[in-house]
């Protein structure tokens, strides 16, 4: 993802301070850190997903059925093009 380890550590520190994740050392390989969502983290994620789906739903309603279908068709084509590039 082209992100420095310092940037990842800073992001994890922030999430841990907010009690959204926990970190622990992998007992099989002490060089690895296991990152897990806390119950608070799961709740936060689920709420953000609900908000995201509501925004998408609102946009599709405002577009109307014809334009919404066209948008979905075009996004499908973009996904196909990206799949072929990988």
C-alpha cells in the first residue's frame, strides 16, 4: 500500500487510544502483531457502514431509477476493466 511503518504505527496508536482496536504479539512469531477490533470498534464500524449505505441510497433515489441503473452498469464495467488490468 506504499505506507511507511511509522504511519501505520501512528494510525494504530490512534485507534488504540480510542479503544477501537487491541494489539497483541503473535505467540507463534513474536515479530508479528495481531490487531483486533474491540466491541466498541465493531460498533463504530457498523455505524459508519449504516451511514455510508444511507448516503448511497439517498444518492440513488435522487438520481432516479433510469440514471441509477446506468450508474450501476458503468460501475460494473469499471470493475471489469480493473479486473483485467490486475
